[in-house]
């Protein structure tokens, strides 16, 4: 599987936000992340960086 | 490997922009995409969507 873990960057530190993310889609409140089991989590943030070989999505608050 | 292909969405259609993308990083002109071989391509766009199980990154012009 080629999912990634999403981290929220705050004050230069990265906190795990959601594991095994498949989809990231625009949402009226920011983004909706969906993991490989279909579980969804909304966050008021944007995608700052990707490092897919390291399975990382870095989000930053808007 | 867990790279993805990056597509640029234009007028509702998705055009392949770069294959086997590992990293996407902010760049003064938008984003810089780096593939698994270290080849880089800059684009004035933002990340609109991810579908990692389908190996897709969707970019949209800013």
C-alpha cells in the first residue's frame, strides 16, 4: 500500500495528525483526509510538503 | 516504492506533469517536484488533491 502519514507542522514541530492516509480533498473548512479504511478527518490547513518515499504529508495551518 | 504521478488539472482535464514523484516542496515560484531519481521540475501551482493508493497528485494552477 502506498498510503502516507499526515503530520501537522506547528512552531517548527511535526505532530502526527492521521496515519495511513489515502485521499486528501478540498473541503469548505480546509481539507478532508481519508485513510485507507475510509475514516475521515477535517482540518483547517493546507498541504505544505510531500515526501512520499518517506510516507509523509506535511500540513500547515492556514 | 511509494511515489506518485503528478497531474496538472486544467479546464477539468488532468495532464501528466511528472511521473514517479517523491518530494513536493514549496518554491518561490510555486512548487518544486522531485522524482525518485532526483530530477526536479518547478510549477506555479498548488496541490489540490491526493489519491495515494491510486498514485495520484493533482496540481492546480495558482
